[in-house]
């Protein structure tokens, strides 16, 4: 039942993303095609799945979660387009396909990312929740995308490249760069489902651990994975002298930290007196994934 739910939600968000993206035959065609290339190219869809799983656990209907799931994935896709740019990570491969600036050009990639970010807030502004809840969700997504989230984390990542930073600094970097949007997905699902303060606190503990676990696993896959499986260039972190958990702690201690975070996620979910099976499945996927 759990796997069936995740499969259904993946299909649901794919259809919803396709529906909100602009017509590739309409003008400006190149920009529209680049936006679609950056979104409709596979991916784990972890963030929208977290929205659906959180809302489902709290009894929300799927149609009450669609706009939120789409908005958070559009922000994620915009961030990947910009992250891949030559001025950032300079990557040529994403999800097994040429990155947007390679498939189109750098200027179009910048515009596509900008347009997807704007579209995310447009979609979320039309969510079916009450006006007060929509404002709260918009504020949550804005914080996660901005200087207190992904943008701030990316700036810290740039500053840390080639440097030796301590563990608290590395955890803060990734709590912003990677963790903020994952945590936001859970928080948006909780807001959409009108979670109680106690439920929101337990979900926050789960999301904090999941965000850190996701990044540690990413760092390990960069060492232990291959480009064919990952769908992106392997070994880039080491080649660019990035600040990573394996570089700071070592590979085996990083695996041990990953298992400890898995236990934290289980403990946080145990505090919720609701059906958390799909949230638990996403926690396992985070720790066990091979791409």
C-alpha cells in the first residue's frame, strides 16, 4: 500500500507539473522549452512526495495538496538549473540529460530558473486553503528559497570551497542549502492539513533529520556512485574540493551518522499518533537510495 501511494503521488505531481508549465509551442518558445526541460526530466520528486505524505498522515485530501506539491518542486527545479550554471557548479549532466544551459544556452537557463521560481509562487497563491493559510505557506516557501534557506546555503557552500570548516559550520551550510526546502515541503504539507502545534513540532524534528541525512547520502554517493546510476557527474565534490561530510568525518563515520539520523526520524514519527507509513518509507528511501 505504501509503495502504491508513492507511485500514485509521483504520477499525480508529474501530471500537475505538466499542466502548469507553459505551452512549448507558444512564444517565447525557447524559454518555454527550457522550463519544461528543467522540470519534466525525471527526478525523485522527493519534495512533493513529502508534501503528500505529510498531508496524508494528517488526513488531508490529495486535491488539497496538489498546488503545494507543485510549488515546492518548481522551486527545487529552478534551484537545480541555477546550481548547474558555469558560475556555480558548472555541471553538464542532470538526471541523465544535458543540463539546461548545455541543452539551450546560459542566458536561457538563467531566465528559465527565474520563471520557474515566479511560477511556483503563482501556483501556491492559488492553493485551495484559506487566505491566511496561503499567506503562511507563501512565507514558508519564500524563507526556504531565500537567504535564510537555499540561497544562503549556496553562498556558504561557495565560501567553504577549498576551505576546512568544522562540523557545526558544515551542518549549518547544508541545513540551509539542502535541508531548508525538504523541511519546507513537510511544513507546507502540515500547513495545508492544518496540523496541530504538537504535530508540527514532531514533523519538524523528522524533517530536520531527513534534510541532513539526504545531504550526507548525496555526499557519499558522489564518492561511491557512478554517473550512469546518479544521472549526474560523479566525483565532482572531491574534484572541486567541496566541503562534504566524508571529507570532514571520513566515509565510515558518515555512514554511521546516516544511521543515527535514521533512528532520529523513526523516533520523531513515533511521536505522531497518525499513519506515518509513507513518511517512514521516504525516510528509508533517503538513507538507502542509490541515486
